């Protein structure tokens, strides 16, 4: 979130100052992508950690959450 916030701030300042608007747009889009990718990345890390701990109940529950996230992306796309 720190990276995406920094990218948003720099992109916004560049847009306001009308300085390299193409780069500003890339920074704003990149910040948004990073921000949107944070929850699925955290769930994936949780799955890996639960597998390492051999906590199969939480592996199954976390995979259900990951499938729900993926399903929402697919539903939003179509």
C-alpha cells in the first residue's frame, strides 16, 4: 500500500503540474493495479503459510476465499 500510495501521490502531482502526463498516467494506473492486487496476494501468501504449517482446514478455507476473489474478477469482466 505504501508503494501504491507513493505512485498515486507522484502521479497526481505530475498531473496537476502538467508535467509528463504520459508518465503520470502510468504511475496512476500502476498504483491502482498494485492496490487492487494486494488482497489476492495476501490470500496467496496465507495459503502458502498454511500449507507450510500443515493446517489443512485453513488451507481449504483460504482457497475458498481465493476462489471467491477470482470469481468476482471473472464476473466483473463479463
